[in-house]
């Protein structure tokens, strides 16, 4: 399973947790997150604790480029032990579902080959079925790490090199964190902005990552605390991964 775009985004799908004393306690209890001394470090620690205390969140992740009309979009409902997401890139579509016992992937032919990385022959074996991986396998762990609440902490930057400010948007006070991520062999240099709620529980609201070449990644967080229920596909509609790649 190749989620290189998701995982290359500093902080993120590239998967989400989103002194430690007063701010963390106030975040957990829903008291004003801005009480006491506020620093970049204290906001990040409060946000990490607040994310870990959530049972679910809805995430929309969009990648757009100036050089292509195709927009990659990932929509996910991320829970503690279960989650699901849909991925679309042009005509390619893929869906991922994770339960405490199995992970499943389903998609059209182009989604299975261009997003999931299967060969054309393997995609033909899958057809319209859901490919399954049992809990305990590395593939299951990889998929679970993308669609469960622990992945959200990756949206949070390191305190060092991150600038903190406050902003009012439609009457809502937000902490705004800004930082840059150096280029690597697989990703360009990125300028990042993360907005975090400054009232109530300290939780991420929106992140943007922009590359000099025009690529922009936007991640929106909503429905914090939602209860995620994922049902396994019918047994007759599933195929073991060993039958596909074996």
C-alpha cells in the first residue's frame, strides 16, 4: 500500500495526535485553552494530549498542483481502533476500511494499480472484491496506522523552528503555527501553517502545506469526538491478500 503523498506531508493521511500541567488539564476538561502562559511548546503539548483524548475525527485531505488538473482527495473517519477512508486521484478510486481484526482495500482497476501499487494481473484477480489482511500482519499495521487516531499527531510540528501567533476568524480565536520543512529526495521544501482552536479543547482545525512548485496540500479536521463504526464487507465479497500476490 503506497500512501507516499499522505506520508510525505510533514505532520499528516503523510497519520494524526493531534506548562503540560495547566494547559493539558484545561484542554481535557474543556476550559479555555489559552489560560496561563502560552508558548509554542505548551500549545503543541496541549494539542497532543487533546487529540489522544478523542475517540474520532473527520479528516479531508486535498492535494492540488498548478501543473495538473487532477486533484487528489482523501476523506477519512479516524477512530481509536477502527477507521475508513476513500482516496480519489483523477479516475482512480480506492477505499480502505480497518476493523480491530482485519483491514480491507477496494478500488477500481486504476485505483488498485496507480494508488495501491498492484500489477494489472493482480488487480484483475481482485476484481470488485475487497482485499483483506489479518491483524498481526505488517500490511494490517500499516493501514491501521493511517486511519486511527494516533496518526493525527503527525500533523503537529516540532516546537523548535515553529512560530506561534493568534488569529480571529469569524469570531473564533485560533492559535496559528508556522514552520518550514526542508526538501528531501522524495519531497520538496514546504511552507506549513496549522490552525488550532484556542478556546475549549486545543484541537487542530486546518493545515496547509505549500511547495514552491505550486503544489498545495490542505487538511481539514471536523467532527472531533465522533463515534466511528466500521463494518466488515460481506465475506463473499472479500479475497485474501495471499490469493492476490501469492
